């Protein structure tokens, strides 16, 4: 079984992003990502620091907007302000959000041209229609990893476990656009192992540690593990029991070091593209 | 095998719509559906007449806007004008459209509040997010028929053949919202019969006469035939070979008289709902 190296792919993607950013900077414009934060959750703070540090390396400035007190209206106002600000090229809205506000509702306040993590439902709809739009970076990362690994997608059976707006649904649309036959499973799916074992491509995005074992995987399948479940000792594990599937799968992405770094790299790539098209 | 009577269900739905329209009319507002037509195709003219005649029966006025010459800009201008017109409650854009303009591109010029046939990609995105939105009436009709027939959807395998923006994609999202495990097939799917035969619910929306035969259907499955393929003698046939599947399927919708009348009834119901919420 091959263990797919997400960090190596991320490095390649960063090199491309750096070139795009350099062109924009040379034209006299800074490249700025606005990040709205309405929580004191340490995991969110950690994620913001990791994005900021990756952004710095490719010449992108992160402007964090802390919403305090953390109210729904405060979040929407912050997103409206960043959408209207000509100096801001891309916008992300970090979770968790204040009670009563969904990410999709917040996303509707992100200008689609700056919606670099595909949080606005309009972006998803445009994606479904084949119109230009940013996909959520995690879904995009899954496709990028499959492409990079040379996996044929036309006519193959792809099974996605999870139906979120951030991964499952946009990924199903992206896989359909690649001409895969796509099945979406979730917590109500009966005989999950039987359904997932149909997948030449299997994507686990359920947010449940160890959900996918050997019995869930078709021999030789490529398995993309989107799960990021915190462990008791402060680490991170995916939805796939990697040791168990080793003898069955053709390839698996590790957690950490698989989808995560590619996602961050693509998110920053989207910011660079947004900046290039807005300055053009 | 049961043959599902779409006309009877449509009559029930019309009675509900009539009540909603009556309330709006009693409040002093007419209920108006704007229809943009940019073709001299006789099938489109026939469809417009059939909608107008059904609308008349429930007290809805259809205002047809003929775009001549049929240019993309002409269509967009007509949709913008209807979107801005306070006397118009719902808007549909009939196909075929002028070369170079997709229905999704046109749909972006329909105010989502008036997008009664779910043509705006924003409507699809909102649908995916579980936010209030109109679904394309054909996709909505499929769900309505399944509900009305008492088909359990939670955890069952639903297979959709076709991935259009009008049926396949929105229907996949609606079926996911009903907690079905959903597979979307299309022209690149290998071993189509093997995949469709997994479906407790099978929806044929490929636009290919007779595509679905006995070998494609799981014994006892409910089969919804969304196909409307013109025949040489001026008639209409679906994607399902109804005679062939008779001995296998549990129930099938006929063409004509199945999904079609329910779609028209739901479209007019959406216009009535749009009018009620805009006058509220």
C-alpha cells in the first residue's frame, strides 16, 4: 500500500502560489486574506496561526478580525465589511460560530469573488452548474490528491462518507464533474461497509475516528481520509484505521500529513487567484 | 406492479394552490408568473400553453415575455426586468436558450425570491445548505410522488440516472436531505444496470427513451420516470420501458401522466407561495 505524501504535494502547490503572489506584488498590490474569528476555542486559534504561518511563506498577509462579543450580527457585519473592502482579496470565516448562525448563513455575506473557501451557498450552486467558483478547499484538496496520484476518475465508482456543506456535498459535485459515478453515504446509511466497499475511490469525511476499517475497503482502492479527530493526548487521527486497511487499500492519505497540508496550500492558492483576478 | 397516478396527485396539489392564491387575491394582489421565451420552438410554445392553461385554473396570471431577436442579452434584460417588477411573483425561463447562454447563467438573473423553478445556482446552493429556496419543480415532483406513495426514504438506497442542474443534481440533494443513501449515474457510468439495480428507489432522468429495462430494476423498487422523449408520431415516452419492468418493479410512474402533471402543479404552487411571502 502507498502512503500518499500530502506535504510534498503541498510544497509543489505553494511554489505555484508564490509565483502568482509575486506577480501581483510586483504590480504594486498586497495580497490579503481576511479571517473572521468569533470564538476563543484553542483549536481555532491554532488553525489561524497555522494558516498565518503558511501565508507568510508565500507572501500573503492575513488580517484576523476578532468578533467580540461573539454575536451572529457581529460576524455578519465583519464579513460584510471585508467583502466591501477593496484591500481584501479573500475571506474565510472560522468555526465554531455563535449559536444560531450556520456557516452557510454566514457564507452568504462573503462576496463570491472573495469566497476562497467556498462558504457561500452561491459558490456551491455555481460549482454544480460548472460556472466559475471557489470550492471548499478540503473538497478541492481531495480532487487534487486524486489527480496528482494519477487516479482515473472517469466512470469509476467513488464513494463519499459524509454529506457536509464543507466536504461531502461539494466533493460529490466535483467528482461528478470528473465523470465518476458518485455515492454519498452518511449516518443513516445501512450496511455502510457494503456500500463503501464498492468504491474504487473512497473518501472518508464523517468526522468519526476509526470508522473505516479493512472490511469497508475494496481491494486496491485509493482511500482519502478527510477526518481530523482530536485524540486524548493532543494529537490528530483520521476516520480511517490506517493500520487495518493497509493490507487491502491500494493507497491511503495519512492524518496528519495528507489532506490537511494540501487544503491549506490550495486555500492560499485561491487567495492568490482571487487577488490576481481582482487586480486584473 | 402499481402504476402511479400523477394526475390525481396534481389535482390534490392544485386544490391547495387554489386556496393559497385565493387568500392572496382576497388581500387585493394578483398572482403573476413571468415567463421568458426566446425561441420559436413549437415544443416550448406547447409547454407555455399548458402552463398558462393550468395557471388559469388556479387563478394565476402568466405574463409571457417574448425576446426577439433571441439574444443572450435580451434574455438577461427580460429576466432583470421581471426580477425588479413588484407585480411579478414568480419567474421561469423557458428553453432552448440562445446559443452561448446556459440556463444557469440566465438563472443568475432571476431574483431568488421569485425563482419558482430553481434555475438560479444560488437556489441550488441554498437547497444544499438547508436554507429556504425553491427546488426545480421536476426534482420537487419526484420527492412529492415518493412521499405521497408512502415510500420510506431514510436509509434506503436511491439511484438517480442523470446529473443535470434541472433534475439529477437537485434531486440528489433533496434525497440526501431525506436521509437516503444516494448514487448518481450518468453517461460515463460503467455497468449501469448493476448500479441501478441497487436502488430501492430508482429515478430515471437521462432523457433516453427505453434506457431502463427489467435488468436495471431491483425487484420491488419504486421507479420514477422523469424522461420526456418525443416519439415520431408526436407522442411522449419516458426513459423507462414500462412494459418490460412491469414484472420486476413495485411501482412506476407513467409517461405521460406521471411526473409531468405533478411538476406543473408544484411550479404553480411555488408561484402562489412566492406571492404569499412577498405580499406578507
